[in-house]
C-alpha cells in the first residue's frame, strides 16, 4: 500500500506541479460566492433550528423530526426526497435521501447524518451562540455539515446551475450507532454509490485547510474467559488453576505487547466485567458483576474496538488476537468473537486527485491549499461503506471542537466560507 506521502508526491509529479497554480474564479463562480454570502444569517438560523431538535440515535422521533426539516428544505429546491424506513426490530429511525437526475457532469453522492450522540436525556440540548462560536449538541458532528450541503445546493439551484445534473444526498439516521445488520442499514447508501462517480462526506472538518482521503475502519471484539469456581486458597494449584480474571489479564496484556505497534492499527477494551457472575446490557453498554475476594472468578468478559486502515491489516490483527486467546492459563478457557462495523477507506491516488481539485478551489477563493489529514486521527464514518465503489473525500463539513462532549461547538466565522468552497467545488465537479 502506498503511504500518504508517496501518493501526494506521485500526484504532484503527474500534474507537473499544476496543483500549485489554482484556476481563478470564473464570473459564474463569483456569482456563487456572492449568493452564498447573502445566506450567512439564514444558514446559521437553520442550523440553530435543527440543533435544537434532539436527534440522539435512539431518539427515533427526534431523528425523524430533523429529517422532516431537511426534507422540506430539499423539496423546496426541487430535489425528490425519500424517507427510507428501517425494520422495527433494528430500533433505528431510517434515512433521508434527496436527489436530482440528469445527463450532464459527474454524478455526485453527498453524505451526512441526522443523528447525534446526545440522547433525549442529555443535559446538553440547545444551541447557544457566544460571538463567533456556537455551542451546539451534534452541531459540529454533524448537523453543521448537513447545512453546508443544503445551502451549497440551494445557491446552485437558484443560479440554475443544477439543471440536468445528477446528485444524491444521503443523510443517514444512525451513523453514531449503526443499525444491524449492515446489509440492511447501509444497503441504500451502497446502491447510491454504485450509481455515482464521486462521494463527498461532510463529517466535521479537521481544519479549514485539511480534508480526508483515508479513514480507518472499525470493528468490535469480545473476549470471554472462564475459570474454575473455587475457594481462593487453592488458586494457582493444579486442581483450581488461575481463574477467569487472571486469564483475561493475560490476554489483554499480550494484546498490548504483541498486537500493538503497526501504523494506523489501534484497539481498545471499552469495558471489563469479572467475578463469580456477570451481566451485560448490550443496548446500554453497561453491566454488573458479583464476586468475592475469597472465591476464584469463574467468568470475565471484555468488549472492545479495533481500528484499521485496510482489510488486510484488520485480518492480520484478528489472527494475532485469536492465537493469544487460544493459549490458556491452567484450568481456564477463552473465546474471542468479532463484529464488523465500518470498513476502511484507503488512501487512493484517485482520492488524492480529488483533493487536488478541492485545493484548487480553495486557493482560487483565497483560502489556501488543502492538505490530506492523518487518517490515524480520524474515526470511522459512512463514507467508508462506499469507498470500494467510488472515489471520495470526507471531512468537508463544519469546523469546531469538542465533538461528542458537552463542549461541542461550531466556529461560525468559517461556516459561510465552507459553504462557498463546497458550492464552487460541486459546480466544478458537475460541469460538462
């Protein structure tokens, strides 16, 4: 696999350094910029409106309510909208798709999500502006990016620049906690990608002059250990053995020592329970444990996550983990299971070329060059599901800090500029 640095170099050589000479804004593009500027206050007001509707992933009515706001807004600019329901037993609200179809230009898939990590019982619920910063639950991740998409398309529509173009907007309702099975929850997104030329993801920006050409995938793992329940006076003896908790400790320590170290590969045990009896509630990610210090633990369980830059790296790590789990301490046994969540989005040359086009737009606007962001510092996202089918970029959404915390915020001083850049970028991609 090529590194990000070698990909960047190869693309620069391919174009003979032309990426450093951005195309100037045309008269049409200057009209786009001026019209976006006129929507500064309105776009922020719309953002505030949708932020103030709680749409935690498990608050299904709230996700649908935010979807209705965007549905009406896309319908108003002549997009055909569709709410895609999920099966009841998946406990997910569904997805909003909006589209126009034509014969000209590249076919685009624009990806966002309606849900947030802030559920209905979260104390952080409302948009609060303080000068150029707005504290907003789920505003940065990622209702801000959704609004960037909406207003960029709104301006292009009003300037009659979307005529006979093909664009699909896919706002999922469960990005923060994907519904299972993935074959259902991501079926429509993948089908849309197969009919597109380019996918652009509007997850939170990593900086005004960065975009994402690669994202790590995410996988879940669970280790369960079992020992012989006995009086602790016999621990380590041939008849009793080590117990479930010592076996779990061995496994986690060997994971740390023997699996850790590859670039972009990380794994994390998120919770650990052990004792005589344990109980775990998967929906709440919480559990209970009972055990006494004079009783050898008979059971332990840990749930964790694995991040990787390629399927090969994922499978290699899994094999190492399986081998470690199989080498048990006396009178114990252990099992490991894996669940797939997000595939990886690899750093391809085509993605680097797209980045060069975005950088040209940014420089033409006077915003500066855009560079590839380190995938080791990004989490998983919906664009990864389509990376095998279409070229793409991500991290094109709003700027801010504190995502997934009570301090999540959006930098409103950059919000309109990001809409400008998005509108011009879409215009250039969809020209004849």
